[in-house]
C-alpha cells in the first residue's frame, strides 16, 4: 500500500533512528544495483550513521566509498563523476556542519545507473529506487 501511495518500487518501515533507516536505504540501493557493489556516502553524513552503514553492508560483501566535501562545507558532487560501480548515493541535509546541501544536481538522468538517493530530511523527498 505504501509503495502505491508514494509511487515507489520499494518501501521499508519500522526504523527507530535515522542511522538504521539510512543503512537500510543503502542496502536497498545495493541490492537493486546489479553489478554495482558500492554505495557513495557523503563524508558530511554524521560519523555514527556512516559507521552503521558500514556495519550493515560490509558482511554482505558491499563497499562504502566516501564523497569528499568542498571548502564551502558541502558535498563535492563533482567527485561522483570519477566514481564507478555506484549503486546509490547517501547525502545528509543539513549536513554534519549544519549546511543545507544542494540536492538538485543529484536528480538522476536516464543514462545514470544510480538506484537510490537518500537524504534524512524531516519532510518527504523523492527517492529514486
């Protein structure tokens, strides 16, 4: 029912905290990513949440790569162009520095093979899964 209401392929629920929910979203992206075995996580996602992601994905044989940040304190989205094998992207906004990330450039294009974009925001944002 939730997937129909939100127009999504996949929905998950029953998470008690942001880190767990984010790790589950990353797993969904990785499982849908086919040959893509990496999740790109902004280095500005809270360190505890990045550790939770590692705890969830490492035993399953997946890899987390960190996206660096700019001098302005935002995720360096240009760095994504050089990354290969990425099944999904996780960005937190506001980030660990308290800055609002500019997420519009992350809008998937038909030629991209990004399975999921996740951002722990207090209001619903489109998730591409």
